[in-house]
C-alpha cells in the first residue's frame, strides 16, 4: 500500500520533522503526531567551557534566532556574576531584541506564511513562496523585504554583524551606540510602521473571508505562558512569569523566572527528540500551554505604546479577551511588530541611550544562573551550573518551540481531522497541515540543538498500522 509522492520546493519551516496521521477503518483521522527527528546535543558539548563564552557559543545554535540565545545567555551570566547591569546596557539589549522581533516576525509573515494566504493553499507549490509573492504583489513583497532588512540592520549597528553578533556579555554589552547610528535608526522607523499597517490591513481582509482557518487551525483551550512587566505590561526581555488559561483566569502570576523548575515539567516521548514541557500544577499532558506572540498578546494587560494598544483593543474586540486559535499567531506577530517599533523609538529617544557606561565588572558570585528572555517564538530559558572558576558543569535550555510542542501536535491533529476524509490526501491538504506548524514559526534546530536538513514528511497509516501514503518535501 505504500506510496511516495515527492513535492517540491522545500517546505517553509526551519528544521527537520515529519507528521504521522493515523486513520480508522473508515478512512477518517483518529490521531496525528508531529515528530522532530533531529538529535539534541548542544547542552552537552558546552560543558567545560567558561560561562563568559556562552553568549557567543549559544548564539551559534541557530542562524535565525542568534540574538535570542545571545541575550538569554548574557542574562544567565549576569545572574552568575550576581550583578545589575548599567541602565544603558539594558536599553541597548532591549533595542537589539526588538530588532530581532521585527526581523523574525517579518520573515515569518511575509516570506513563510503570506504565500498561502495570498496565493492560495492549493496553488502551484513551485510558486507558493516569496518569489510568487513578488510576482503577485511586488509592492507588498518589497515592503516585507525592507522591513526584515531594517530589523537585521538594527542588530548589525549594535552588534557589528547581522548573524551571530558577539555583543551582549555577562555584565552588559561590549560597545555603546553612537548618536549618528541612533539617528539613522530613528529616521527609518516611520517607514517600517507604515509597512506593518499594510500587513495588518492585508491580514484582516483575509480573515474576513477565511473564517474556516481560524476554527480549524488549532482552535482549542490551553494555558498561555510568558513574561509580563509591572501591571501586566507586554514584556519581551525581563519581568516575571504569568500563566493565563483560555477563560482569561490568571492561574500563575509574579512567578520568579529563576524558579522555572517549580512550575515547568519536561516530559519525553519515544517518537520525537523534542521535549514536551508542561505546566506542573496541571500535570502531563493536561498542562499544555502556548508561548510566543499569541501567548504574549493573551497574557498581557496592555502593551504600553499607542498604536499597538489600539491594535490590541481591536484584536480583543474581534476575538475576545483570550484568542484560542493558533492561526491568530500571525495577527499577534503584526501587533508585536508595531509594539517593537514603537518601543524601539522610545528607547532611542532616551537621553542616556548614548552613554558609554555599558558594562558592570564582577567575578563568579553564584554557582548557578538562570536567564529568561522572550524570543520571537516565545519564552527562552537558559540555566547554567558552573564551578568556582566559572567553567560550565551543566546546561539546560528550554526553547520556545519545545514549549509549543503539545500545542503543535494538537493543531496538526485538528487540521488533519478537518481536511482528510476517506483517506484522501492531496498536496493542498499537506500544505494546510504544514501551515498549522508554520503558525507557530517553529525553529526546530534551536529546540533540538542539532544541524539538519529541512524536509517534512506526512505519513498516513491505516487502522492496522500499514502505510497508506507518504508525502514528502525534500530539504
């Protein structure tokens, strides 16, 4: 019964994964599983290195998320030094993280997900990519490219390179921001805000005629997890942990990020190298929670910038206080890009942003440190144990994609049940199933700490376990 269909081009996710769909005797979907098949190993080979090297080392986990690991690692180093970094250093770190959010969200929306929405789920896969977007709407494509470029240039201005900047260090940052560079960034922000508005208008118009995606692409109750600032303000780099359920009840608030083991459990399954984190109080797998843009939009009380707060109010008027559809991760990304640009402008206009006092000096004062920051894809936790000389004895990394693992599995199952009937699977259905994963914008190399190719396969199994069909995208 086995059949193999090769579909090109490469799928639009980062990492190596497959999906198995289980059918019953009537050819209907009984269950679906999302497998990550890359080996997890990065935590182990950092042992023996100095904690001071870890920001530059862990930035190499991924070429998409280097800034996220750089900043979380530097914060972990701050904890080992037991020092408070200078205010200017904190603001500069925040600006780099905001640049990372902009470039990563722009990549996800314009390059990876817009082809489905603008060209159609069943359109020619050879053109269902950014090239197809350029042909269909050159202005929108150029705007998206320039928006991502802007985020990358912010990272480069601060860290001297766009990818793997070795800039944030335990105790602060290496170099200050010049007045000329500050002004150069400020001049470009209005154009980027205009592009984000175009993206928001485009997506809202799409939702008006495609409500099925909202309900079929991962709409289910879960917990939402992430950092918030004072008064529940939207946060991306510091703050305390808040956990909210699907009815807007706060089930955990002001949780110390350094005590993450008290409320995060990590389960494993035999069919995936990706761990399955869960909220301990609810148990496994009932403690399913989501992190990332949708979670941050759901848990925060307000954002704190005018345009983004107006967008948040409209979002909540349309979908309620808590939005439970994974498809709305796209909408949340657009709101966060607005928030990031506005917050960046606020920091750049702070009089002390050009101060040269950017690093605190100290020695090893704690033998364990935890650093928590919000990566574009969600809450990122670095935990290091060191000896008296600062050499790493143990590393634990809890990655955003891993924390969304249970939710991604449930999303895949819901989409499969909605579209696979009688065992019939088309390329368009495969694309919809993949799009459920893309909504989370997963970074599988981050989550498993291995370098791999990027294929995804979907396996359809009959009720007796025999292979009915396998569909693959080659990496």
